[in-house]
C-alpha cells in the first residue's frame, strides 16, 4: 500500500490548496517565485474545478491543468491532484435535479455554494466516476503527481426520495426482515410498527421527537453512503496508479462520518484543523485533533490538508492569529506526528465566499506578516525533514476511547440534558491530560487495548457487547480504566441496558445500583469532597467493599459517591472542574505508572517526544525557561543548550540528544 512517505519522498510536505483558475495566467509564474521563496514543495490542484474541467456535459477542458501540471513539475513542486466532485457544475443541477440533496423538510439544496450533491444519486455518481476516470487516465503518469485527493470534506446529508430508497436497501442488508427492524427500532412505542418496506423513510420532519434508533441508523447509513462515493473514486484512481497514495480530508469531530471506518480505507489520513486563535486553549484543541488523526493513521505519519495562516471566515467573529501562533501550531502538528503541513489556501481570494479566509499569501502580499511567517515555517520544516520524516510519536501509554456510534446515539431528541455535548466532554478530558503533560492517543472501544497502561473513557453512552467485554478484559489483565458519566447506558440499538448501566460495568466499577441521573443546569455546580462538579451528577449506591469513594457534599446526593474506584477501575459520575479533573487524572495516571513527558514544565509549555527529538512549545504570551536535564542541540537555532531552554512567547525548541 502506498504511504505518505511516497508522496513526500523523504521530506515533510509543505504547501496548500492552489486555485490558479481564480487568477490570470500571468499570476502563475509570480506564484511559483513566491512558492520557491517559501520552501513550498507541494500544492493541491483541482479541488473546486469541476465547472472549469467540464463546462458542459461530457465536454473536457484540460489545457489549463496540463500547463499547471507541467509548470509544477518544471519548478520541482509536487501535486496532490483532487477529484473535483465536491462541487458539481450548475448545469448538472439544472439538467438533473435528482442530483440535488433535500433537507429533512423536503427543501432542495440548490447550487450556488458547494457540496450540493446527493450521495445516493445514480446520476451524480455516474458523472463523478466519469470525470475521475478521465483525470486518472490523463494525469496518472504525470511526473508531478504525488497523491490523489478525493472530493473534499465529505459532509452532505440527504433526506430525498433516492436517498430514502438507498436507506431502505441499507436497512434490508442490515436487518433482513421487517420484524428484525421493528424489534431493533422499538416500534411498539407510539404505534410505529412497519408492515411494508416502502413505509420506511429517513427521519424527516416530524411532529414531535423522532425515533432515536431510526435516527441512529440514518447517521450510520449517511456515513456509509458517503463512503461508497469515496470508494468508487478511490478505486478508479488506484486502478490507474496503484503506486500513488490516496486520501480525503476529514473535518475533525464531524458527525456525518465515522472516521475510524473511513481511515481504514485511506492510504494517507488527512485532516483540516481550524482552532480559534481567540480560544485560550486553541493549542489544546489542535493537539486533540492531531492525536485523533495520528491514531486513525495507526500511530504513523498523517497530514494536515488544511489549516489557516491567519483568520478564517466562518465564525461569528474571526480573529487573526497573533504573530508566532501559525508557526507554533504548525510545529506542534509535526511534533504530534504530521509529515505534511498544508493550508487552505496559497493565495487569498479576491472574490467569492472565502475572500476573507486567510491564505499563505494574504491580501497584504509578499511583504505582509503572514507570508513572512510562512517563509520561516517552510525554512524550519526543511531543517527538520531529514530528522523527523517517518518517525513516530513516543508512546503513548494512555488511550482515550472515542466512538461515533456513541456520539450519534447521545444526540437523540429525548436526551436528559442538552447541556451535555459529546465533543465538549471528550475535549475536557483530553485537556486534563494535555495540561498534565501526558501524551495520549485515541482508540476505538473494540480495539486491542493491551499496549496502554491507562484507558480513559470520557463518555460512551452506547457500547456494544464486544466493547464492554473488551473493557472488562482489559482491567482483568492488569490495565487501569477511568470512565466518565453516562457510559454503558445503551446497547447498539439504543436500548437501555438493565439497571441503567450494563451489569458487567456496574460490577467492574463497584456500583450496586444506579438509582437516578441528576443532570445540572447551565452554570450549575454540585459540591464534591475537594472539588466542584459540572454538567451532571448521579445517584449511585456503591458496593460495600469498593476500594475508594469521593462523595458529594450537601444537597440531594450528600454522602453518595461522586467518584468511586474498585481496584483499577474508576467511575466519575460528574464532570469535575478543569483543575480537579487534571489532578484526578494525574493521580490515576501515576498509579498506572504513566509519567509526564518531562517533569517541572511551566504550565504554558507542551512537551512531545517524536523519534529521538524533544519538542518544547510555549503556548503562552510570556517567555519561559524550561528545565531540560543534560546537554542537547536545538535544531531550530543550531545551538547547544545545557540543563535549560528559554522559549520566547509562542516559542518552539526542537532538541536532539
């Protein structure tokens, strides 16, 4: 199977989306000059070029792309060539309205933006396959080609009639009979029993709450339907170029696709990362996405397909990155396993919906701060390439369990609290590990966990039997497990487990009875012995001989366990405030013989070991001194340091023994 290293050819890839069709051709040579000045060695072409490549049905205009491919090769810049299928031309929707998706109210999503395609439309799939086939045949042998980029940020839902028919076929494959579907969906409730397959539709607009298992299966179907589109195009290009790696870019924590199953189908796992520069923990958010993507890549190198060199344009207020933050977060990605650091986009657009979204060359041009920082990043990546390319992040000894099915099920209409959001819960637990200077990976709850000393479950509302057996076996074999509230409540059909939590897990954690869930209002806290809990609490009766409890203090739950431990299994029935969660996880990690990357680190400094290199990253606005025992060489400054390193605001050091 081709690898990211095949695209990079021993180098870290550096570049971004290049959309030269937005500019006159005389600009192209100016772009090449600036790319060479910045150390760019890779560009992504053709992401949103379908209307230019196929201006009318079946007509091909490849001349401009021929010239670009040749220009890139002549300039020593590799090409990640995209299939343009994320944005069909207007003529397709006009001639074939069946290609346009419909929302849950039956309204059509028209052309004029992007992603306006129905994943289940046979017409769309036919046109997508045809343009992909022609691109692969024409450019498969071109010397500039380094990687294929399929579509872009798959994220389309469709509740239309063709999607409904595909949904029924998907359900027939899964359940076989209507009796099995009715049992899985619990259709005895509210007189929902189905007697004919044609009665089954997607969870469209309803008078009141929708059937939660129907909605869960529709999420699963949507992920699979989009994957069918990806696989069809992937297989076409792979047939022409089996030696060229293939990817598609994930949006992190996007609910529309199960990234675990998707990653298994990619040669290279790539992601788009857009932390908010105004978020004081934007660096932690980036680290979480980086850890997640590295784990989806099996612990090996992965790719930032997109990031912003400055502000984005999709938030309510779009803040620029302070000087140094672009460099900080780019090198952070390398520290956490990336072998490619790329951007949306190369040159900032003067027209269109994203003209205020930053680029490597901003509206300020080559003398602007943004491009000057990009040049520095390119030069430093070139310095690091030989030392870091292909190496792995050391460890990690900690796994954070993550599952899209659990997330989908937890979002049902009839949930107990809309204040509880799965991504926010996962981020809170990852933040606690990050602040404790503990490198973590992510894992699916049914994978082999034996390599980890500590397994962290922020929340997994839904767990299959295989996952529960995996967790209990992990603890029985000497592992340490800590789980957050609302874990193990439902089975794969969103059927509540006996006793409100699976009996195997209750026995594992030392819970005799889970009497009641007590969600908290926004801003409300619950007092515990030594800390405040947020979002949630539970009325739990512990077994007589649990190892340890930390009780609630006062109120309706006074004296009942907020945290309980039975041997090596911990259960946390609330979300402790950030400092308390960090302290609790630090204590549990120490008991599991998990050590921080480096002792004595300032609070703003992140430390990561990749290969034999130690990355130190200061996320603070003030300079700091970091104790680092021994003598090391800083690759970025070409200086030898003894026992300590001084980092400027947003500063980075990369130390080699």
